């Protein structure tokens, strides 16, 4: 197999098996006995495919041919190309069957224990109460901040929800990687003052993972947030063990693990949009972002020789590329704006078909919405995280609370204007 592609080869058929089983159960009426029978067949097929894969991976010496491959003791050669193709085929069958089996077994009706609110649930209720007690002056700001920090949209006015939906900003209300990224940054910056010794790096990673896990559980472990947690967990584990934190591998492993734990989540719209958005970022963001750097329209040979096309001669400094010229004449802020546009476009290309399929709409002004509202919402959450502990202690200055309230009102007004365009 190609290096770095093993996770893709595993995750795609597994996801297909989970999706096929879940959607089949949704559109058809199957008795418990029928589900158990189908699950037994899927488990048996999984075991058979695993045995076949084991057999193919360790062939006997009498399975030889006169093709490519290492020499065998009796002078022949293994047909490694044929064996590799066979292993890939059986691997597809194995994980397709495994995904189907896990999904079917999970769907067998079973008795559940009493629904008790644990420590994380009590912390969530305490956080909601703390947010409600912040003296913004406008209860709508309390409701919006509570939706941002806890995902509870029950107190939001219908007009506010409509403004977020019609402007294409519904993802701002959904708990996602944006929330965990702020936790990641806060913990990293706070612990960075302690240095970068191996013990400190382990402590920092452990704190990031623990904080992200607690926030995920406290807010109800919605699919998009669980996805973001697995991304952080896998990335930190890769860094601590000295492995390459490859984005696609992390994507596929997180998908595999999440569907193994909760296979029914594959039908969740939030789950699908979350993974589609990340896939767009991983596959399209960098190519689109680099368009800015490629403004000189350099050819492949120009890049190899280090002399981009369209070079601008300067008597004082020598040859100057178009990139250098742009960097001298265009503020860096425009470069950051282009990067944000590239990120929004990459996400939208992959999520737009699903959004149209489920909701029948397409946010025409998503670029304006993201450019204005994502930085504003990030600032709101950072400022709110600072406010909460001081407010709980009763020592938070009112001007900071007023500033946060002003940002929340500005966000609502901006989205209201965009939604009417």
C-alpha cells in the first residue's frame, strides 16, 4: 500500500458499511430477530474476511509465479502485485462488513439504565446559570452567549435563529472545533510560560486533552464537537510520540473511531457537515490559499529554476518576483483576508451540496458572513471566557461586560442585515 494511504483504505469502506446499515434500518421495518440475524451474518463475514486477509498476508512458499517480487527458496518469485491487489480487495470487504456489523449490533434493542445527571451535567447547568446572571442589560445577549458557550439555543428568539440561518452563519451556533480551538489556544498560551521541556510538553498535551474532553462531555457530546475532540486527541498523541500529524490520516482515524463508538451518528446532519467541512479544508484550502502566492503565473520550469515568470528588475535590489512586489505594495491584512476567503470557499464547496439536499437553500453571502462574523464571534468567546471567572468571583468590571454585550449586539445586527440582502 502507498505510504499514508492505509487509513483511507480502511475508513472509506467502514463508513460505507455503517451508512448502508443505518439507512437500511431507517427505510425498512425489520424485527429484532431479523436485525440479530443480519448482525450475525455481518460478524461472520467480518471474521471470514479477517482470516482471508491473514492468509493472503502470509502466503505459503508454494504460491509462486515468475513475475515480480522477492526470490523464494526454490527460485521462483512471489507475485507481489497480485497479492497486494488481493489484500486491498479483502481489506475493503473486511471493513465494509465490520462497519455493517457494528451498526447492526448497536441497533439491537436493549435496556438502558436510568438517566442520571452526572458531574459534567451539573457543571453545564451551573455554566448556563452563570451566563444568565451576567448583567448585559439585554437578555437577548445572555441567550446568544449561552448558545455560543453551551449549545443551548432554547432561549434564543426566533428572529435571531432565522438571521443566523438565512445569512449562512448557523455553524457559529453549533458547538464545533472553533470552541475547542479556543480552549486549545488558551491552555497552550497559559502553559507556554513554563517552557518547552519534555515534561512540560506532556503536561500541556494532557491538559489540552482533558480540558477538551470535559467541555465535550459537559456540553452533551454533540457529533461535531466529538469530531473536533478526536482531532485534538490524535494530533497531540502523534506529536508526543514523534509521529507525523498528517491531516488526512487524523481525519480517517477520527472518522473510524467515532463511527465505531456511535455508528448511528452517521445519519446526523451535523456530523456529515462537520466532516465535509474538514475534508474541504484539508483538500482545498491550501491550493486556493496559494493562488495569492502564485500571482506571477510561474511555470513549473520557472519554479524549479527559482526564477518565477513576470520578474520585475530592480537596479538597487536585483530581480524581484511578483510575490515580493505584492508584499511591498499590499498590506498584510489583505493576505489574511484572502486566507479567510480561501477557508470559507474550501468549506462551502464540500458542504453546499449537503446543505442544499437537506435544507433546500444556499447561503449566497457566505463570504461576507464569514469574513465579518467569524473574527467577531471568536473575539466574543475569548472575552466571555475572561469574564466568566471574574463574574463568578464578583470582581468583573462592568465596562468589560458592556464591551462584550456591544459585540454580541453588533453580531446580531450584522447577521440581521445580511439575512435581508
